[in-house]
C-alpha cells in the first residue's frame, strides 16, 4: 500500500512504530524540515514548528484534525490516537534555521500541542528549544495546554536571553468539569494556571489564550470574567480570545459531541457552522468589545509583545491553540 501513497502519506506509512499505550500508538515520522514557511498574511507568524503530528489531548473543537487526512488517516479520532514524533536531527534543524531571516516570528505548536504526553517520551520540543537557547535574534511563541511546559523553564529562560520568547497557555474555561468534556486529556485549568504562575515568576513572558470561545458554552460574562481574573492572579501579561471556527474536519467530531453533551445547542451550531466555518458579524463584534472591556478592567495586554511590534494580530485562530 505504501508504494501507492505519495508525500507525507508515504512517509507516515513507512514510519516505524515507536510504542503504543492504551489506544494511542506512537510512530516516528521521517522529517526533512521542521521549520515550515507560513505565507498567509493573516497569520501572526512567518514560520511554524510542529514537533509532533496528531495530538493526544483530543479537544472536541480541534481544527487541526485535517493534518492527519494528508496522511490518509481519515477516521475522526485518528488525529488523537496515532501520534507521530518527528525525527529530530539537530544538524538539519540548525541548517534550516540559518536560512531564515533574523527577527522572524516562529510559532511552535500551531497544529499540535508541543507538550502533549508524547513530549515526555521523545523530547522533540525540548531539543528545539535547546537550539534557540544557543542562538539569538528570533521571536519564538510556544502555545500549549499542558503544565508540562514548566519542565523547560531552564531552557526557556536561556532562550529568552537572546530571543523574544513568549509562552501561551490555552485556557478556555476555569470550570474543570467543562474543560474535561471539551479537552478530555488536557491538564486541569487550575494546573495550567499554576504553570502560568511558575513561568511568570521565572521571568518568562507568559499569557493566556482563552480561545476558542464557544458560543453559549464558554462565553457568558461570568465565565469570561472568572477566566480573566484567574489569568491576572496567575501573573499572565496578556489574554487573547477569539470565537471558535469549525471546519468540516472539526464538525465531524464536535457535532456528535454536542448532541451528547449539549443537545439543545446541536441544531444551532449545525445550522451556523455547516454554511460558514467562521463566526463573523454581530457575534464576533460583540465578543471583541467584551474582551476589550475585560482587558481594560483586569489590566491585561492584548498580545504577547509590544503594540509596536504587533506580532500576534488577533484575527487568526491558528495562533490560539
Ligand atoms: S486544539 Fe490543540 S491541544 Fe487540542 S487537540 Fe488540537 S492541537 Fe491538541
């Protein structure tokens, strides 16, 4: 079968099985380039690094499931059950890094979580950060839902000396029971907030990505206020929050989830998102206004770096996971 596949699908088929636990299988993905160019003007970064392919955390709204479809893995849960660790080659990575412009904005974790359980085994994310710790002049943003990021405080501090490094903990709700439903294998929100606190106390630029905001599930005034208050108390410097978008690959998981957990919302979501994956217009405007007021009230910045640099525009949800 592997002979008929091409590109990433062929590589995925030939990668040796590394291990499997519960229903999760870990495989190695032969990788020629860890740095991928992002040419979209809407994205707040120039390059992306995704140390893994697939994500065991398994958020119900995850948009990145399509990345497994490129490898001909089309079952709805394949993305969270078959995790590929990219092959680490320090010399190749250094060669790639030398080719990119100084000051480039590099986002780690745009289509997978760099601190998902696989990182404990394979350490690809740490290996990458160790390289940045020896170099300077880059702007590196790391997005995660895992408090395991605190393992790397030493290397994050070292990398921050010569680069602009920021860490973004994604926390969509402070309600642990709701988070467990939405993000089944992510650490609890209080653990993520504790990670924000530890990073902040270690002098690392850290903020909260409160995205995606889910209409009628996580978007009440009380829920958002509680989230902002918790972020402030943990020492977050900024909070970013944008509404959910649901591409067809995400809808295939999210709609059955709604039918089970929030049946009264299923029809509304289906009607809204099957026509158009993005929430635009009135809802997006009102949410933007509410978030701006909350930022002002809780003294939070709107992005991870100064307004002059504007490296993290708030229009792109890709940066928020
Ligand atoms: S949203 Fe992020 S953390 Fe959740 S499954 Fe997708 S990549 Fe993983």
